[in-house]
C-alpha cells in the first residue's frame, strides 16, 4: 500500500504541471505554458519515462508552433515521433506527424508537409480516430493549396467536411467551409466559392459569431464583385457595414464602404459611390488613417470625373504632407 501511494504521488507531480501547461496555453500564456512543459520534460527524462517524454515533447512542439517557432516545433515533433514509433504508440505518432506537417507547411516545405500528413492520416484511419482525421484531411488540404494544387486541396477538405458533419462539430465545420471557399476561389470556381461561404455564414449566424460574420461577409462581397454580381456584393457589404458599426470596428466599416463605393462605381452609379466614399473619408480622417484617406480621395476624384463634376473633383485633392 505504501509503495502504491508513493507511485501515485510521483505521478501527480508530473501530471499536474502538464495539465497546468495545457491550461495556460489555452489561455494564451505561451511563455508560462512552455516553462511548465519544459519542467515536465525534465522530470520525465529523470525518470526515464519514454512515454512521458514523447507526450511532453508533443506539447512543447505545439507551444513552439503556436508562437511561430517552426524549426523548434519540428525538432520537438521529431524527437517525440522517434519515441512514439519505438513504443508503437500509433495514436501519438499520428498526432506528432500532423504537427510536423503543419510546421513544414509554414516553412513552405510543402512536399515534406504532404508526406508527413499522409502518414499521420493513415495511422488515424487505422485507429478510427475521427476527430484526428478531420484535422488531418483539412491540414492536408491546406498543404496542397499552399503548393498550388487546389483541386487536391478541395477533395481533402470535402472529406474533412463529411466527417465534421458526422460528429456534429459546427465550429470545425465552419472553418472547413471557409477553407473550401478559399480553395475554390483560388481555383477560379466562384460559384462553389459563394456556396461554401454562404454555408459558413449561416453557421456563424447560428453560433452568433459576430467576428466570423464580418470576415465571411467580406469574402462573399469580394467573390460577388469578381463575377460581376454587383447587387449581391452591395447587399453583403451593407450587412457587413451594419455589423461593423454595431461592433465599433472602424477598419471593417472602411472596407465595407470601399467595397460599396467600388460596386456602385462599376455599375455606373457614381453619385451613390461618392456618398459611400465620403463616409469612408470621414472615418479615415477621424481615425488618422492617411493611407485609406489617400485611397479614398483618389476614388472620389475618379467618381467625380465620371459625373463630369470637375469643380467637386478639385475639392478632393491629396492631403498636405505633414511637417516634421
């Protein structure tokens, strides 16, 4: 009984810092989380606990990945991967391969990313790990898209979408729909792009994801502008403008007003375009955004020229240079 108690205490000494690191990481305190993971790794190494070392390296690698230190993330993933294979821990091996692949993708080593992700996916399939497969298919799609193979990307993300819908994970489904829309846009398939974005928008509304709605409404506006569907582009931009105003998001308001002005300009409704541009100009000046101010002034001069109102056009000259 005494030995069992001591063993349990030692287990808790190691387990709690790891859990604490995961908690801190979820809160965004990556430096404190990394310190916790390194402490756990040292403890496992002192005990020569190979499984513990592999798990600690996994979480340490995730930490470096989340903070953009991809070479260190790769080093940790490789170290953990060697141990996971030695122990024949296929589930951990699959997870490590996934993180290794993502780090390779960010370093633009796309062939290595795809190879690692495929290996991880095969392991996850053999272990019937549905959630793992959802992530693997989606990330494999991102690697293909980054390499310029959008058709393969779409096929992978479609598989990910099917599985996400099977498990009923609406947040993950929304992310995959966004990635599918982006891949279709890159491929020039704007009809499917809009369809996926609209499905993503519906989920964002159901989840009351205001920020998600702002993002996807912008994507929808841009896609509709690309295919010349100006009425829909205007409708989506107006929705985005209303939400941006409620949230007090000045940048989203400026973007929405610019899109509205562009759509109206393209349709030949220069008077309406000027109204939107003037609202954008007022925002840019109130926020001190000189770049947006200059862009908007150019748009206003073009719109006034289209109307033949050269007197008004002269009032929209470039702002004076600021003295040093």
